[in-house]
C-alpha cells in the first residue's frame, strides 16, 4: 500500500547545555506518523532561515550545509516508495 502523504522537513533543536550552536534535525511524516532523527550537525540558530529550512549566508560553511541538506533530501526521496 502506498502512502497518501509524505513530508520532509529540517529544523534546529536547542541543546540541553546553553550554546549558540543548535542541533540540526530532520522530520519525516508519512500518513500523519512523524519520526525525527539528528543529522549529527550543529548550526548557529541566528544563521538559520526556518521558512526555507536552509542556512543563511554566502560563506563556505553555509553553502556546505545547504549542499548536505539537498543531498540528504535527494537520498530520502530515492529511498521512499513511489
């Protein structure tokens, strides 16, 4: 049976210890069932644009993180059933 809905989103979560860098997570939702997992990456919360779920800036670190997020999105879309 194929899923009727599929969603993928990226977001930052505050660590328990107060830091400027937060932990980057992704959430997959299939038919209303949500699962979250960490990407094992940290990012400055002031340099994150939640509306587009991307890192802000033109520095190499922001470009690298956005490339990582794009490649992770492609991999997840390849794995999901059609």
